[in-house]
C-alpha cells in the first residue's frame, strides 16, 4: 500500500514514546524500583500503549515491527524487569527509526491533495462514457498532485485518445493507428457540414474544433521530447480536458440520432 497518511506514522511513534515515558515516570517516582508487575498502576497503561502502537502500524509498510511490538507486549504481560523493558523499548524505537529511514515520503500540498487517488475524477458520466480512459484520468491526477506536470499531460492525452476514437466510431470514420487527430477532426468537420440545418451542427462543430485545438496546442507539442509542463500548466490542461470530456460525454449521450 503506497498511500499512507503521515498521522499513522506519528501515532506509532507517539505510542512507543508514551510507553517509554510511563517507564521513565515510574523510575522517577521510585528510583529503587527494579521490577513492575500487573498490580502497578502504570503497567497496564504501558501494555495498552504497546497494543495501540501495534494496531497503528499494522497497515503500514513497516516490516515486522507490528509483530515485534505484540511479542514485547506478551513477554511483559505478567510483569517486567525495568532494565529489560527499557532495553526492549529502545530496541523497538530504533527499529521504527530504521524502517522510516529506509523509505521515501512525498509531500502533497493541500492545494493539490484533492487530485491524488481520485477515482471517477471527471465524474461518473465521463467514466461511464469513456471507461477505457478511467485509469489514465486517475493517473493524471496523481501525477499532478506529485508535481509531475509533463507525466500528467501525457496521461491526459492518452485519455483524450479514447475520446477521439469514440467520436470517430460515432462518425463512422476509420480509427487505424496511422490516422492522426488532424485527419480525424477534418473528416468530422466535413461530416457535420453535410448535416441538415436542424441538426445541432454548431454544438458538434464547437466540440470538434476544441478537439482539434487540443491536438495542435497540447498533444503534438507534448510528443516532442523537449516539451515539458510545470505543475500550474498541467493543472490548466487537466481542468480543460475535464471540461471537454464532460461536454463530449453529455453530447454523445444526448445526440445518438444526429450522427
């Protein structure tokens, strides 16, 4: 599982720290104490903190730390030699630190957090009309959130490819790999021009024109190896593609008899 909230890791660290604090407070209250047992007021609190630590890390990629914490809880269930418990707690916390050092975490700003991990990001209508594009739409949002602007636009263009092919089929146009967007939109324009005036030629012409401009302004430059996009530029493309896919989805759903 790659997506975890920072709070979960904080809870693990807090629980382990609390256990150590309870032991420290016990020693501070009675410097001569060498053993604490079930009857001691802080013994059960310490065990509960260990249990919470194990629970907090059970769904986190922290290796066997959860099992080791539970094992320590069982070993100290009936009482603890203070020095032994102290050693075990230090070992568990060091293990926790080691696990964190072996991992890399990425921060997503609140402004872009809403784009990450969003299924049906463009709405249920788009997902229903263009299910083949769903994965790329979600991946585009993930890339946008992680400040990978160029990758975001690549995924958006893959999603748009689905729209292009869908429109081409509706217009009964060939959709081979050698057929470019420019050719397809040109053929669509010719088809629309041949419709009777009572058909929604203006609406369809606007949709095809927008598609043509997307291809010229975004898709073609994106395929050039030197073209890159900042996070802000990618968000503008993302929002534009979202609006376009929503509009085309609605148009396809309401105009079956017109093409």
